[in-house]
C-alpha cells in the first residue's frame, strides 16, 4: 500500500465493480460486506464510486439530444401513423417506448393497498354465527 495507507485507485475501482455486480445480482449490502470483508459503509461507498465512475459526465446532455431527435422522428411519422399506416404506427410506438425508457416513465408503478382489518370480536362472532347456521340441528 502507498505510504498514506490508501489503496491504489485501480484496486478500489475493481472492488467497486465487484460490489456493484454483487448488488445487481441481488446481494444485500450486509451480504456483500461479509463476502468482501468490508464494512457495510465501505460497500456503499464502493458502489457509489462505481456508479460515479461509470456514468458519463455529460449523460444528461446526451439524453436531451437523443430525446429531441426521437421527438423529431415522432413528428415525421405522425401523419402517416394517424392515417393508419401500420409501419408508421409501429415505428412511432417503438419511438415512444424509447422515450419512456429514457424518462423512466415505464418503470414499475407503485400501488398503495389499504386493508381494513375487522375488529376481532366482531369477526369471531360472525364466524360463530356462520358455524351455527350451517350446523345440523339435533
């Protein structure tokens, strides 16, 4: 190790890549830490490092340019698609799907489910009533 007790950058980047790949494979931060011999904080730092080094610094600018082009494609296909041209419709749909992926609007949708739990006493009484209603009389 260098004199300042820091790991060489190449070694840290390799560790970062491994941590990230394990996370993508479904391992928890705790499991990765155990496997790699790191603390969970180190694992999180390595994953952040990998993501930071992996993403191109001009990705937002690139995404904006790509979306602008895709929107131009949609405009050029619009009339044919609206007149029923099947090829134009399919091309427009594929282009719209690409835009949705870039914006993340086709991601999983969160649902909120509210479950009313009945009062246990009332539920027990209902079950007893149901039981006796079905029980043959002696």
